[in-house]
């Protein structure tokens, strides 16, 4: 039997979807305009910049950016064409490929970050009180699967 949403749940669901879409569209629009990259590419560069030696296994990177292997492979190919990422086979396991953030990729990320952060502030943080931010963080933590709290 289908458990339909009641009126309050329906309003909450629609507000959540509209707010999420607004934030993501604003981020994508700003990154495309100012840095010539979609938000998905920015997310890949961020994850690689935070990884030890700025490199990750492709499979691990796909999981980190919540992407399929094929979608990530396409994104990394485009990032390689720009000289921002390079791929290398793993010497110990030929089935594994590494994605490595280049110096040029780090420079592109560094240049894109200030505009990205400003849009995050404008579309999300500046609109919420400190208590609402705490609540949002707790809500997101409840929704997401158990992860490293950092």
C-alpha cells in the first residue's frame, strides 16, 4: 500500500526540492560564467585537492562525488583536455587508475573558489540564522548515510 505524503510532508518535500535546485543552479551558473566549468567538475577538483598528494583512485573519486564510473570518466577526460587532471595507471594493480590534480588544475580551482564561496554564502548561509544552520546540518546528517563526521 502506498504511503502518500500528507499536506505538510508535500509542502516540505516541494520546498526542499525547490531550495536544493535553486542553490545548485546558482552554483552551476556562477562557475560556468566565471570559470568555464560546471559544478560537477569543480567538485572533482575539490576532492582531488583535498586528497593526499592530490590523487585518488578513480573508483574512490566516483564515490566521493556521487557519480557513476562512466560519468566520472567523461568528466575526467574533459578535465584532462584542459590540463587540470591527468590519469595514471596504478603500478601495483593494472585494474586501477589514479586521477591526479595538476598544478594547472589547482590554479583553476584556486581561481574559481572565491566566486563559488560567495554564491554559497548568498544563496544559503546569508539567508539562515545560526540556529537554522545548525538545524540544517543536523537534518543533512540524518539523511546522509553514516560518514566520517569531518
